[in-house]
C-alpha cells in the first residue's frame, strides 16, 4: 500500500463522524526541512524545504479550488504562548473545503498525489487538523 493510499484510508476513517454536507476547515502546521529531501531523485532540482513547499502550493492550489476549496488564512507562527516551548512551526494555514467528500476527492486524485512529492520533500514535521467552522 502506498503512503498516500494509506493516508486516504486513514483520513476517510477519521472523518467518518463528520456529516457529508458540512464544510470543514483544515488547520495545517508546517515545519520545513533545511534542505528538501527528494530521496536522491535526479529529475528534481535540489532546493530548500521552503522552496519545495512553494512548488507544492503552486500546484496544489488548482486542486483545492477544483473541489471548491479555498485558502482562508496563512501566517508565520512566531511565539508558542501555550504548548511545548520546543515545538516550532514555519507556516500555519487554514484551508476550507465545502465537505469532507471534496477533501477526500482531492487527496484521492492520482494527479494530486503525484505533486505531493514536493510536500513530502519539504516537510520535517506537520500537523493536519480537521475542524468544523
């Protein structure tokens, strides 16, 4: 089983308790690698983790909007006021989807899955939290 198929199956299970017609907002917390890790692929130009994530976002935005989603907000976290002091994040995003079905359709799309190579290469750590607005 591929990592993306495993993620899709896991997401489907975890989102099962959310009604089909309810919009969801995904909270994304992202920490970049200093250097993107493309696993030695010679067909992708080396870059920083932040640049690899920009590559991903440039491509991913079409998939998000294609399922009716939108970027609600993004910002650079600067201080952990409540939480583990050693935890740091480089970027926080709120992405709204019209429904869990829209989100699952996007992450199940093989064309979307192909671009996640940039996200995987970019990130040292991340959190993806599904919320109801």
